[in-house]
C-alpha cells in the first residue's frame, strides 16, 4: 500500500524533546534548528521524503503537539 504522510506541529506545545524524532521508523524527522517556537524551542519537522503517516510520532509525543495526516493513492485503494 502506497501512503504519504505529513505532520502538523502545534508550535505552542512542542518542547523539542525529540521523542518523535527517535521513534520515527522511517527516520524522516528532525528538529528545525533555524526556527524557534514561541516558547523558545526548536520545533520538529520533516526533513526528507518517506513519511508514511504511521503516527508513531504523535503517539509518543508527551504534549500532543503533533497531528499526522495521511493520504493513500487511488491504486492502493483498489488493491
């Protein structure tokens, strides 16, 4: 099944703990060292293609700062 995922980060809740980065099975997350949240932390972001939308990052986030979105291709739906 071919799926593409992406994340939406709540900048008010992300505290750069990196639990999501460490738990990502596709290794596509990192802290954005060029940006700061309103609380002064570097927020997480996707650094390369490959997110499947598995939502492990959102599950391990202690502050519920991540929302995972996922789209599935039409070919995968027909299968």
